[in-house]
């Protein structure tokens, strides 16, 4: 993929955020807004396909994006209080997925799992 100022800007914004961001939030945080929202959308779609970012559908049904550090299969945790996300470099669902394939007749080609809870800071604050 060709490196452009717009793509670099999008990736920089995602890297600097510890929370998932909407397309509009990404665009607003870009240092140079030479590109329009459609360009940001197209680049985010490409980043998701390439494994550089992941789309996360929020409880409010709004799509947000996070930067992925690993290019292999992984999951994310999200704090229900502050929205902070963390990448989890483990899955452990392979056996369950094989069983689901056997029972359903489906061939599962991919899956996405989002885990919710409280981050360390919010959990400590809640306990005070």
C-alpha cells in the first residue's frame, strides 16, 4: 500500500488513542485535514482488511476503530466505564468453533470477539 499523508495521519491518530474512535473523531484529530470523510472511510476499510485496524460496533450501534499492534488473529477488551481498549493476544476458541462447525454444517471462516469489563484504573476507582 502506498504511503500517503492521509494514511499516515489516520494511523497516527489511531495509535495515539487508547479508545476506539468514530470516523468523525479520527478526521477531527488529523493534523492536516486535506482529505474528506469519504477518504478516511475508504482508508479505514483498507486498514481493517490489511489487519492494521479493527472495527468495533459500540453499545450505541456506532462503528469505531482501533489500531491493531499484531497482524495475526487476536481480540480486544474494552472498559465499560472509560472506553479504554486493550489488545488480547490469545483466542482459545478453536475447539469450540470446530464443534460449532460440526453441529451447524457451517464452515467458519472468521470470528470477532469483544470482551467487556473494567480496566485496572476504573476497577481501583470503583473499589475506593
